[in-house]
């Protein structure tokens, strides 16, 4: 049966139409799930993914193990975690009811690092660095000088600085905005021709006062690796 499921899977890769391809891939996943012993009631009919309790616990464990070491970053962990939780809630609300993966991951992270000195050292960890993160969008002028748009996650406005370091304009940032919302607001107001976009921990700044002229030598926050299956449905 496993060999048959594999044949279905490879056939799905050769289907030309995008719609037919998606349907064929769902059929292939269903066949693979059945070959692995998953009950038909535990297979999502639209996608063919395994949505059994076992699969849920495996996904949950993967994310909590990741947060245990990496923390709960605003940019690289939380958005993807919320997408995964939303997908599980859509298909298995009885599993996610009252089950806060973020809280479980935060607890695991704190306990893990208490045993190892108390601090993970991640620049973007919301659990160990409660300060905001600053964004800098840079525009190169024709004469080689730069304009810099600056926004921090606890600020209501992004500020555009000219080459002389003086504020020249402001753009209101919606309450609760994330990185993509802020970037969209900045490019809508000042143009899309950015030469650089940086994320900077406010702990890295010499003077964390909001609105200070940014310095060119501040290190950008490095992205962390997500769980290897984070690009899948669950």
C-alpha cells in the first residue's frame, strides 16, 4: 500500500494544471496518510493532511521545543505560530480550546534558560528583552546622502530624518502594527525605493530614547531558524 501511495504522490507532481495539481497533491497526502495508518476521519479532506490528535501533539511539541531555546520573538516566531494555531483551530477547535502554545513555550523557555544562566541572549526575545525593537528604512539620495525612516514598536509615529539628522516628516502607525504594517505605511508615504530595512534591538542602541537619529553601525537583529516543517500546513 505504501508503494501505491508513493505512486500517487509522484503522479501528483506531474499534473499540469494548478488546480488539478492541488487536488492531486491532496489525494497524494491522503494516500500517504492512509498508508501510514491514519484513520480516514483524521485526514483533512481539502488538503489531505493528517489532523489526528497525534499529529497535533507532534506539531505542538515541535513549536514548544523551538520556543524553549529560541524564545518568543515578535518577528520570527509569533506570526508563524499564530498561523499554525489558526489552522489547527479551524480544523480541530476541540484540540486548541484552552491550549495556549505561546504560554507553554514561554514557560519552557524561562525554565530552560534558568538552568543555563538565566538569559538566552537573543536580541529579539520578548521574554528576556522587554524593550521595543526599532526599524530603520533607508533612502539613498542622488548626492550620496541618506534619509532614514525610523519606527519603534512602542511608538505611534514613524519619523523621517534628512541627511542633516533633522526630522522632516512623520507617518502615523496604527496601534498594534507589526513589521509588515509599519513597512507598508512607510513605503506608502515615502516611496518604495528603500536601499535597506533593518531591525534593531533597542538594547543595542547607545541611547534608546525614541526619535534619536539612528547610527549606521548598529547591528541588525539576526533571524532565527524556524522549525524545519514550518512551511507546511501544520
